[in-house]
């Protein structure tokens, strides 16, 4: 591990980084526990859809959002976009966007 020392200490240089990956491990635990229940993911498209929705939900949680309210907001707003490839329009819908409505947030400021 001596030749990896610099990489092992990178979390000391950036206070935003965590010392371990426990948060990531906890976020995938429900998926791992319930994987036998997810039989609809028996195709590549089903697996990709599952991975996409899990990613959105966990990112919403990590950003202090109510996943159900956030998903509902996305489902209401995405069809109204005139250009679904416009980075600026999509950025306003991102889980870290300050322009999200208060109803999506777990805690209001």
C-alpha cells in the first residue's frame, strides 16, 4: 500500500470526499436484497431501465429530495421540454438544481 499512499490520502485534501464508501453500499442494499423480486429485469432493456430509475432515486435522496415528489415533478416537466437535449433545460431539472420546487425537498430553507 506504500505505492498507493497518495491515493489513499486524497480524502484529506478535499473535505467533500468521504473516507469510505458506506453511503454507496447502503444505497444499493435494497437492490441487492430484493434482486430476486426484480424478475422484469431479465432483459438488457429492463436492467438498464432499473439502473436508471435507481440512479435517479438515490441521487435525489443524496441531494435531500423526496424521491416520489421529485419523480412526479420530472414526469410532469420532461414532456413539456421543447428540446430534451438542451443542457440548460435539463440542468434545471437536475436533483441539485436550486430551481426545483420546495415540494420536492425534504427540508426547506
